[in-house]
């Protein structure tokens, strides 16, 4: 299993970097164009929950684990100060993620917000 980690400022304007890495890795695994677009939508949806609409002080760390025909993406927010993030997805977000990803979840454990996303190449 290969693991790639990207750290960006927790600002929405940097989320395109995360989408590009996800798309590049999916392309190397020969995902279809539709599956690559689905993966970009899913990672953007979850990462946007982490940064919020206006950004946060701190870092968003995204780890991509590539194994065979599967990509697992885990995001961790390393934000300054005390921080409580909303972790309940809206119904619309839940519908999007159910449609475009195999697994998707958003959590906050001990004050550290995280997400996990899994996408498998379709046969």
C-alpha cells in the first residue's frame, strides 16, 4: 500500500490541491472519468466541512492510501485554539456522498476533526 500525505492551510481556496491529488491517484489506478469526478466531489464535500466557508486558522492534513483498485482518504484538522466542528452531515451532503463514494464519514474525537472516504474502482 502506498501512502501520500498533503498538508494545506485550512482555507477553501486550497482545496483544489486535494482534488487534484485525488484525481491524479485515481487516474493512475485507471478509474473511469466518472469515478474520478465522483472522488473529487466526495473529497471536496468532506474537506469543505473541515475548512468551513471562510477557512480556519491551522492546517488540514489529508492522507491518501492507495492499494490495488482502492483509494482511502483520511483528513485531519489541526486547528488553532479550542475548536468544535459540526460533524452531522446535512441530508443533501449525505445523499451526495452515498452516491459518489463507497464509504464516507465525518467525526470529531477528543476535539480533533477527521474524515474518512473510500472509493473503489468499478469493474
